[in-house]
C-alpha cells in the first residue's frame, strides 16, 4: 500500500486518505468539481470497496440504537445493499424518476438514512421535514414542492391523509410501520422483497439533490435547492477540519432528521469514512444523552447550544465518557458560559460553527485553532466571508455589518442553487458581489467573526445598537438563568429598550421576581457595557423555539410591539 517513502520522497498516502484528499481538494476549491457526481456511487460505493479490501477499521458505517435495546449496525457494504433495495422500491412501487421529488418525514430511524441514499441512487430529490409538522405545515410543503411521494411513520400518516386530497402532485404514500394502512404502501414489506441489484443513475454535479425548507425563524419557510455536489462534496473539508473526522471516528449529532444538520452530518461523516451514530431520542433528555455518551464509544458529539445549555445543568462529573474527544455546536450562538462549563466539567473543548441551509459551513473553529470565547470562528474555506454595508461595500475590521459571502465573479460550488420558485427572494439575497446571509456581525483584525444577531433581532435603543446574544450571554453567567431571549420593547423616550425573557433554573424559581430583576440588571451592568442591561425583565417558563431548538425572538418581539 506504499506507506513508506523512498529516497527523500514524501510517503504516498494510503488509498482511503488519497481519496479523501481528492474530495477535500474539491471541497476547498483547489480542484474543479467533476461534471458528473453522485454521492452514493462516488463516495459510498467507494468506501464499500475500501472496506472489503481491508482499508478501513472494523467500524460500522451506521449505528442506530433506540435506548430500549434495539440496535442496527451497517457496514458500508450493508448500507449499499439495503439502499439499493430501497432504490428499487422508489423506482418501482413509487415510480419515481430522476428529478421527481420525495418528502421524508421520519423520526430518527434507520429508514431516513436508507431512503436518503436511495434518493441519490434513483436521482429523486429529497425533501426532509421534521416530525412535528402539522397538517397545515405538511400541506404547505407538499403543495409548494409538488412532491410526488412522501415517506413517513404511523404517527404522522393521519396528518398526511387529512390533507393529501389537496395535494394533487402527491401520487404515492409510503409508510414505515409493522402494520398496513389503506392508501399507503408498506415500505418495510416492499424492502424485504426488493432486489439488491440496482444501477445508480448518472447525475450531473449540478442536478438537484435536495430541497430544504428553512427553519422559518423569521417568516414563511423558503425552499432552498441544493445540487448533487453542493452538499455532497461541500462538507468534506469541514468534516475533516472542524468535525475532525477520520475513518475510526463515531459521530453522533443529536439533530432531528428534518433539519439540515442531519444532512451536514451525513455529508461530513461518510466521505471521511466515519461512522454515523444515531439514537432515536423520542424526547430530547439530558440524562439519556449523557448515559448514551457513557455507554457507547462515541468520539464526536454535535448538539445545538440549547441542548448544551441543558447538559451543563447536570452534574457532569458523575459520568465517564468512554471515548469522547471532540464536541461541536452550531445553529445558534453559543453562550461563552456554557462552553466554559462544558469544558471545565468534561475536559473536552466545544468548537462552534456557523452556517445556513443555503450554505455549508461559513465560519468555524477548526480543531486546534485558538478559540476566542464568544466568537464563531474564522471564515471557512473556500468561502470568502466579509462584513459589508447595505450597498455591498466591504467594511474594515471592527465595524458591524452584514455577514456576506462572495459569489462574484465565481459562485462557490458549495452553495444553494436558488430559492425555488422565488426569484424575488433569490435576488434580494444578493448585493453587489455578495450573498447576504441576513445576519449581523463584526470581524476582528485576526479574522474572527463575532455574531450580533439576525438582522431583525438587533435592538436600536437611543441610537445604541445592541445584539441580543451579548445580553443573553451576560445573563447566562448568572446562576439564576437557565436561558433567556432578549428583544426590543417599545419605550416612549428611547424608542425601544432591551427586554429579557428569562427562564429560571429550578433553584431560583421561587425567588422574589422584583429583587431578582434588580439583581440580574446589576449583574448585566457589571459584566458588559452597562447601556446593554435589560430595562425590562419577564420571567417565563419556556421560550418560543423552532422545532430545531432555535429561539424565536421574532415571536416575542411581535408580542411586545402588539403586532
Ligand atoms: P429562516 O431563514 O426561514 O428564518 P433559519 O435562518 O433559522 O430560517 P437555518 O438555515 O436553519 O434557518 O439557520 C441559519 C441561521 O441560524 C443563520 O443565518 C444564523 O442566524 C443562525 N446560526 C447558525 N449558526 C449560528 C451560530 N454559530 N451562531 C449564531 N447564529 C447561528
Ligand atoms: Mg435563514
């Protein structure tokens, strides 16, 4: 295998690393994207052959548990076999042709990963959705996307039945269940009978792979279309550098299957030959997460900040994490206090990344890079990330502005195609040479980015601009605060003032609210610039959140302004 170099030549890379290096070079924009690319054929089937030839540790490629004893472990070969069967179900009973769209609304069960890969093999475009979608949400998504097929489970099927008559494009409904349901095809039965022989379609790199509905944190969810290569190759480098994955790693991302982070995991882990670990997690429960980390040899963990906020409330010293060596977070701002508590108690650093459904990782703290607490890291190659003003002019370090990614003269390949059927939104997201993320931040002279908030969340009080995250992070340092959301509130003199909605930790839940309000105000004044302190404080039992766990400040703001 040529591990040893000779006569001063560098040692040639072992086969798997050579392949990963090629994918990584494309991911970093150092090599052109091939004209044809199909993740199942060009990545998964290659790992299957490497595995067979003994070039990979005996790690599973996929490892699923449900917490009550059931377990599924697939090698790349088994994943290949099962997904070819699933592709025959999609192409056969469902009649899906390349380019047809399929909605996947499944809990964290192995079928989600199978059907995702089967979509790649058949050229069907996958549209993941979260299981909390209501009838109205499902109708909106099925109508907007004109999906021809949907796959879901028992608990969601009645919601689909209630609206499917109003979705004329929907032709087949697939159920993942042990029982049958009128009007539905039974996926597990069909899978059992399906052939393992399947010819993967030849997709062009630019062909569509997936449509993601954004979280809808700020309005109606938009349809973000990705190509075969934008996600399929776009995550290799960040998977290697930020997630720090190799073929011996076992990566657990607790995310719901309907959110982009499930795809981020898939497209980071499998090109790097790593194992994807999944716990069904019917409810997100801190103790279940901590016990799982203690029981299984998980090396790498990714959770949204909301979950880390819960985990650090537990006595972490009571747990022994067998193999954990690398932790990540993203999707929302990480409060420095949460990072410090996690690190202090587990000894493992927490590396934050920042990105959107529209992109791959925009900014990150790659493993080993010096972390500046509170910063979301540096621009992630191949993106050229800048802070720009409202005309698209690049601003100097230290100035607040729009987080923007350069798309001219060359649009990065690891980027969404467009907001589907919405040229106005697509056009509105561009300014001069840049794509405008809709987030506000500063970049310091060392190239680190400091998130202020979503454009609409930034508070303007007596001409002071205040980012909610900074105030929330200051509040998080007080032992009374489990979590908080900071928004603007109307004020006759100042126009708007800072208001904090605070969820208390159990130890403080019966404290006198007035005294606690004063204490929290003094605390914020003492740890950050005093003008940022919340002039209004409300104690609440929970914060409005998207199903992916993000705080919906816009809901609280509308409430405040009586909209
Ligand atoms: P919509 O566009 O419909 O409002 P959304 O923006 O919440 O939904 P996503 O694409 O899932 O949907 O989320 C991307 C957004 O999440 C980013 O634009 C940013 O506001 C936020 N985000 C992601 N990572 C971070 C981070 N590390 N720090 C702060 N915010 C983050
Ligand atoms: Mg967005």
